[in-house]
């Protein structure tokens, strides 16, 4: 019995320890990427070194849709409660040239108004996984 419990414990630790190995990062331009830390922890980060291996958080988890042009990044964030998705969303706008958030945790109507004010047209939110995957070295 002790042997079975020990075996199950070792299997559990092994599986939990490997849970993050399949997480990927998706590349945007100009040092930005969406980095998955876990299944519900996908952040927009900026890495000034350009290696996209670490960096400062621009938008916290959980970024689900995103897009960019030469000046702006727009993103949709699904809100989490106790670490699980809620089905509620907020929207963000990052000014890449000035490295500032110009729209933070906006509701959809405010997001649309901000896009209009900034003259951001023809920029559609896309699933994060449509962007190129960062190849690990």
C-alpha cells in the first residue's frame, strides 16, 4: 500500500512539474509578444532587448485576441476569477511609439470610441494563436 501511494505521489509531482512545458509565446513586432505562463496566464510583454524571452508586462493575463499596426497594439483581455475565465472582457490600447497605455481595461463601447478618437481603422482583433510562435533556442 505504501509503495502504491509513493508511486502515485511521484507521478503527481512529475505531471504537475511538466504542466507548463507546452506553453508558447507569440511574436508581435517591435519587441512585443504574448507570453503564456500557464493555460490562463497569457500576458502582453515588451522586451527592450528584442529577444522576446522576458520583459515587462504591458497587459496582464489573460490576453485572448490582439492586433497591431505601426503605431498601436489593441487587445482583448478575458477577466479571470479565482484563476478561471469568466466570459467577461476588457479592451486595451498600447501606443508603441510612446510606450504608454492609452486605453486601459475599457468596456467595448469605450474601446470603440477610443479607436475612433485615435483614428485606428481597419485593425481587427485576432486570436493570439494566429501570430508566429516564438521558437525556443
